[in-house]
């Protein structure tokens, strides 16, 4: 790894959070502002860590001893933050992480860092939803800077398109969707409910289940809002022969009379959002979350 550029961290915290209606960097999922959670994830893994903020916002963080890089160009999103960082420290590689990824885990970053290679211009994960590059949990090497400058000259500011056009190497996420982002109040509430069940996925997976069974997956279930009312309970443990979360939801709908269709339900397992089509791991703690209002 000695032939690789020094790795700096960049926490994207300069968005206007228009859809959320309040600053996403200040949202609390883990007992403190999410921007601090992400910064602390990056600190032991990077030589230096900076917050990417809008012009004029660095002063608010300076009093707390937090280093910032202000956007050199206004309202250009994550690519604008990366462009400003690469102009400030052109010899560094940048581990860029958004502040709205409440399910991000340390091992996801460790795997990305360990996969760096001398021929990479950029390295990212493939989205668990559509297979496209995830640009806001990615590493951009110094060799990416000329590409970035060319894109900016062409007025292209979409980092996902940049990664696609450069043919960036992509890693596959191993479990669930730890890069699920949160943009709206109802998503924030759903994420908080999911994380309330399991703030540490490994700890939850290690918990023993009461009783014994001869076959099928043993799972714990949590219900919220309308589902809780229809089930008549907030939680239950059971053994199921369902193979996917969709199969399980349909099984529960028949048992409890759930009326909401599956496409209106979000599901989380062991503290992270997953797809209804994913297979159920034995021992999972599962949350089915109906549409919620407010934030």
C-alpha cells in the first residue's frame, strides 16, 4: 500500500436538505449529530478528515475544532465538494462519504479501503438497488482529478455519471443496503425506527432465540404504526418457512390481516434496510415499517 496516495476523508455536509426541511447533518440517529458519527468513522482510517460545507459555513465548525473545506462553487452538490477538496489537496486520495447514510458500518469502509489498487482512478460500491455506482461512499484517487476537471469544464456535475464514464471499479455490497440514504422526513422516521431495533447488527445477530424449533428460520419481528395496531402487538418471535421478506410479509398479512400492499412497506433486518426480495437470515430481527408522516 506504500505506493498509494495518502488517504484523506471528506464528509459531505454542504447540502441544503430541501427535501428533509432541516439540516441532515444535524439529524440524530445514534445519540448525536450524524455528521459527527460519520467524521468519527473516517478519523481512524484517514490521515486527515474534513467536512465539505457551503461557502461561509466553516466558521460555525471552527469553534468546535472541526476542519472544513468550503465549496469553491455554489450549489454543485457532492461533485462540487470533491472538486473543492481536490483543488485544495491535489496529491491526496479522498474517501468521500455523505452525512445521510445512517446505516453505514465501519466494515463497509474498511473493505473499500482495503480494495484500493495502484491502477484505480476511483473505487466505489455498486448500489444494492440498481447496480449503479454509489458516488457518496467512494474513494477518488489523485488520478481522478484530471477527469473531474474535464467533466467540470463540460458542466457535468453528476458524480454517478462521472464514475460510469470513467469505468470506475465497483465492489458488491455483501449484506443488505448499508448505503441507504435518507432524504425526506418520512424516511428519517423509518430509519430511526429501524435503528431503534438494532444499532449494532452484529450484536443483534448474535442474540440467542428463546425456545427451539426443528426447521425454518427463527426471527424476531417489530411492528410500527398501522401494522402494530393490526397485529395487536409491537413484537413477536416465530419460526417461518418463508425464504424472502416478501414471503414473510405475505404470511404475516394472512395471519394478522395486514391491509397495506408490500410495495408500500419498507423492511429492515438487523438494523439496516433490505429489499423485500432478499433472503431472510436465520436469527434476524426484522422491522416492517408502513408509510409514516412527519419527521
